[in-house]
C-alpha cells in the first residue's frame, strides 16, 4: 500500500537555458560536370517539351551534416512552492506548475475520532461527507423553517434508533423527512460549485484523514474560495443520517469479517489505552447523533487551525496568495478544544495478552516509534521487514515456511508519526514460540553491523509505487495534503521519494527495536 510518505513532496526542477550550438558551415560542393547527352526525338513529335530545371534546396531544407548536433530541448518547467498562514489560521501550500492547465484544490482534516463524542466514533467523517449537501445560504428555501425541520427530524431519528422496528416511529420519520426535503435541496450547492467552475468535488477518507478535493482553473480561485468559506462557516449538514448509517453498518460488517481487528484493538489498549483508534476498531453502537453534537464536531474538526489547504497546478503564486488571504481572513467558528492525542512513551517492560476466538494462529507485535524519526527511512525499513528477502521474514520462513507478515508504521497514523511499528504475523502451522522468536530476530537486526545496502529493492519498490500514482496530478495533490497534515514540520520541496542512505534506515530500525514490544497472541 502506498503510504502518504511514499508520494508526498513537490519536486523543484531547475530550469536550464537552451544550449547555443556552434554554427557549422556546410562543406563546399564539388562542381558538377555534365556530359552532353544526345537524345533521339520522340516519334511523331513536332516540338520537344521544355525540360524543367532542378530545384535547389534552400537553407531551411538543408539537413544537418554528420558532425552537426541537434538543437537542445526546451527547458523543463520550474515548479515553485509557497507556504503561508492566513488571518483565520488556515494553512496553505501553493504549488505552481506551469506545465499544468488546471488547479487541484485539496483540504485535509483529521477524522481520527479525537473530535467524536463517546459512542459516536466516525461522526467527524460523516459531517465532512454531508458538507457537500449545501449551506443555509445555498440550498435552503427558508433557512429558519429548515433549521427547525432538521431539528425535529434528528429527534425522530433518536426515537427510531432507540425503538427499532416500531411502525409509529417509522411513519413519523418518513413524514418529517419529506417536510425537511421541501425546505432544502442538497443538490444546489454542488451545482453552484460546478458553475464556478469546478470539476468532481468530493469527500474521501484516507484513514484517518478526511479529504475534500476539487479541480478548478486559476481565474475561478476567488469564487471557489468564497464558496469553501461558506461551506465551513454556514454549514447545514443536510442528509447527515443518510451518511451516518451506512458508515456505522460498514464498520459493523468490517468487525464481523475481519476478526484480527480485535488483536489490533487489544494491542492499542496495552500500549495506548486512551487512543481514539481503539473505538474505530471496535463494533460501533447503533446510536444517532443529535444536531448539536454533529455541528460541534463539524466546527471543531473544520476549524481553520485544524486543516491544511493544498493548491497544485497552474497559478500565479503571489496573486493567489493575496486572493486567499482576503477570502480566509476571519472565522466565526469557536476555538476548538485541544485534540485528544496523548503522547506515546516507549515501553520499558514487555507487555503480553491473549485474545481467544481468532481463526488462524499468529500474533501482532508493536513497538512505540521514537520521536522525530525519519519518515522516509521508516517507510523503506517497513517495506524491507516484510519482503521475502528481508531479514525478518526470510529468517522466520526457515522454520515456518507458510508464515506471512504485514508491517505498518506509523500505526495508527497520527500527527508527527506518533504511533507504533506494527507487525501482523500469521503462521498457519501453529508452531509455539513465535513471539520470542520474532523479538529475538528484531533485536538481532538492531545489533547487526550494516553490510552493503540490503534495502535497495525496498527503495526501488517505493519508487515503483510512486511512479504508478504520480501520473494523476490530483492524486499527487491529495497525498501532498495528507503529508502536510501528518508531518507539519517536514519539507515539501520534493515530489518523488528522496534517496535514503542505508545507514539512516538501519539507524531508524535500531531506534525502534531497542525498546520493549507489546505482543498479542490470537488463539482459536
């Protein structure tokens, strides 16, 4: 899986001038001596047809001689990057690429559960997905009446969820839903966006980040900025339950079909018991949020200080910066509470747990990542651990031929890489002693002296995944926004993954494996 670390920062290509080629004089042509030719007159022809003179090639048609060089290609376009913060606290990254004709605008915000009320994990994502249904100013026929109708509709959903299957609550819910639809049209806002113009406005989920993305043109930036500020400040959250319920059902299905999620939740509970990621791994209760809860979550998660905007494409950076500074000058949203992300501390003693009822055997192992770890070195090291020719998987398969490993880091994804290095290991053989064997090999990796470059193919795998995704400039813009949100202090001056020295990769793995891990064993 291609992580945000793999395709993240913008490549600044230096412009080179056109090479001046020396003027090469063509060699003097040898004089042509024409021999007289005697021709017999054509039969039955009284007059001979005039003979056309050969046309000499002009200078433009002259081909370069053997020693002459072709003209140098035109210089590659130069990309520039501009970072700034507007008056309301919004962070912007402008990436000017003169080779592009469009502008991709991406807004990244956290949907990791830190803003969700207890029992309503996933509400932040649901509000982001419902945000394209319009505002009170755009899409509402009567804003005051529609607000009251939506409040009554939300109350009906509360009763419906608390009393499933009762016909009277179902009938009341249908009636109030029809009344709310008559007062607001969720399609209007997207039509206004399309007329701006914008192309394919959408909200996607890149766990645990909510992505709002659209494509536009430079002359429309000012108008699009006004609409995006309206979306943030005047949000109506129409059709929230039509987004919320499918998300809840999807999580219930994932919990039923992916039993190893229980191992992951137990691992987080051992290492980080206050992590919001635990609730995302557990089955959600069938509850409906109130309008007050949903609006509070929206205002907290979409506060300007909690988001990152990336504009990637053909734009005039100074002019665009001035336009955005004027549009994003102030906000009426209340100041959000601090994010509930407790810092992780390295484990000083090994922690173990057993979870029964897991089909198949295996373990999950987690090490706390040290602070300020190199994200690129970590990415290459993670790929190397799970490769068949890597030290960990290769050594384990000597005695356990059918073993498989999934490695992730940072997991779960949080700001500044505060997470774990996770090893999810499945061993169908059921041979005992897997946990101590894994820990021993990882400690050996930490102590081994580096010889050559064992990470070469892992780095090439990273480049391969980057090249597959880099053809889509919109995907690159999304990944840039993810990286800017996850690693706010990192440089974004590169687009493709930089070369990482083998010593840096070895040092990153050593800094992880010197601490003690947490181990969760799954049993049938």
